[in-house]
């Protein structure tokens, strides 16, 4: 968990892909800062578990199963959150899938699924909730992209890399269009992150010579959702331990 203070009391945050890993860490960080959290995941058991963790720590959370690549399910997710908590002022698009393998062997379904979840899902949630935010005085959108989206692609995983590159473009365009409505849009680009225990192989090649954690990423998300970041929009921030300095 983060160890700096941000006050999000009175705010409501929707986090997609919040059932595990970076999404879970972001949900817990925002809840610890006082926000009511809508915990979305494709797996209802994971969404329930994270919501229970937040409630057990004294926070407020609503678990909601939805596939954000489906526009109707994304709309239902947003409406359920508004019914439960009222205005939603924060959106964190963390839902994502990754399919390994070389580009020349990638199945069409895996290509489409990667773009549908990672990029189209973020667009649906940003468009649908952005309309409401614009009507209600503004808001904050944070997209979880990747350093694979910029500046260094992976050895393989073309759908993932393409979708994360697209998410950075989506972030910048939305930031430009939505700024007059009082909506800030930024992306966080994680480098090598160990989702639970660090892998047994050698430490990744970055200046800090260590694996990042989901909490390292969640801390930057929390900062971007705070008033301290009120003059920051349209940015894609690498959180990678200095990966591209070595």
C-alpha cells in the first residue's frame, strides 16, 4: 500500500480489471484514500474478493462483473456504480489481456480480443463516463498502458503492444478534447512488474535492478487522481525503475 496521504473522501472511483494485480492495487489505494470504489472484473469471484478486502478495511466498494469490451455491459457497469454511489469522478482503465507468441502465428481471435479488451474497452468506458463527467463538472481518467506501448516493444506480443500504443494515443487525444470540460486524462506505463512474488530469474534490466510491484504503479495512479496533479494531463508516465536508462 502507498504511504503518502491523499484525501479522496466524497469521491467515487470506477476501476476496471480490479480483480487482481495492478487493478486490485489501484482499487485498494483509492479506497484507502477515502474513495468509494466500483470494483469491476470479468471474473465475479475476484471482484467480490477485492470488494470484501476494501470493506474489511473500512472502505466502501461495489463489486460488478462486466466485460468492458461489450458496450452494453460497460454502460450497465457505469449505471450500477452511479446508482450505488452517485457521481463517479474517477475512472481507472486497468482491464487488460496479454497473449504471447510471434506476430506471424497469432490467431485472429487473440488479435481482436487483445484490442477489444485493452483498447476498445478503455474507449467505451472513457466515452460513456466522460459524457457524464462533462455534464457534472469534470473528472479524472487514468489509463494503465505499458512501456511496451512506448518506447520499447516486446520480443513478442503484437496485439498487446499495439493496444498499449493505441491507449497512449487515446489518452492524449481524450486529454485534448476533454480538457475544456474539466476532465484530466493521463496514462501510467508500467515496466517490469511482478504481480505477486518476483520471478525466480535474474532481476530485470533497469537502473534499480529490481522488479516493480502493483503498489508501485498504484501510487502513481493515486497521485494522478489527487489535486497535486491538477496541472497534469495528456501524459504517458513511465513507471519502470529507470528501464530505459540502461
